[in-house]
C-alpha cells in the first residue's frame, strides 16, 4: 500500500540552528514527492516538489530536500531556521494514479 | 491563479444532520480530492475523483459520500453527522500528474 511517514512529530529549535525533517515513502513504481508548510491559521503552501531529475530539490524560503531512492527518503533541510519558520510541515507523495497521500505532519517550533 | 473555493469557512451542525460541503475549482482540473485534517494525524484522504461522475474511496471513506456532477464542483456529503466527524475539511484539485491546489478549508463542528 502507498504510504508516507514522518518520523518527528514535534521539533523545537533555536534560531540559526539547522533543520532536518525526516520523510519516508512506500510506493511501487513512479513516485512524486512534496513538502508543504502550514503556518498558524493559514492555508497549505507548497515548499518544493520532486518529480524526476536532480535528486536535490531547492524550494522557497531557503528549504531544500534530497530524494534518496535507496533509502526511500525525502528529507527536508534548512541550514539556518528563523522564528518565522514556526509552522507545521507535511511530506506527501503521489504515484501513477495522482492520489496524494500525506504524512502525519511535523510541528516545528523555533525559539527566538 | 488557480482557485479552489470552499463554500463555508466555519460550520456548526447537529448530530444526525445531513451535511453538504461544497468545493469549486476554476482551472478545469481533472482531479479533485477531499481530505480531513486532525492534529497528530495529518491530512487523510476521504474521497477523490478523476472525472465527472467518477469517484474513488480514499483511506477513510466511512460515513462520507461524494458527488461530482460537473467537472468544476466536488461535494462531500456527511449522510448523518456524528461528533467524531468534527474536523477541518480540505478540498484540493490537480491536473493529472500536476501540482495540487488546496482550498482554505471548512472547520466543521458537530454538536
């Protein structure tokens, strides 16, 4: 069955710390992977996506993610977080059917 | 800009009522989706549709049904609302293989 899982449910960091949020997927065949962010009281926003090609994907606001096929992973990274990065982060995947499946989400709290 | 519009931002319904949540997209997208979002559980897919009059169950379809009579509109129906259906409901649309656009959500409270 297709699934996406996120290891960390709640992460607390100080400003300027580096961030890495884990995401693993289970799909047969082609997979497209996404990271979304939801700031408090706001809509989901797309941070970045991977369809094919270069496995290192750069997104908005200084985020990047690396697709590692051998590890079935698509971890999100940012070298230096800011207080404004406090939000909930969702990893998601879709296969050939186009059905988009989400992980459980990770709440990131950045302390000033 | 693609727009996905959900008819209500907040809704309060009584247990046992039939509830309709409406979603309209304006970009001729083939695919439409309904999710519910609950703390600690992420977004869970209820139903999706690839085309008019076509529907597929997602991961948690029990207690819900859907209707897609026109390409731009995808309705979620709670046949008999229960308190465990209190949640945030999100609609999304996409082209086949393309990016997804989400509505702003409907926060439903069942009392």
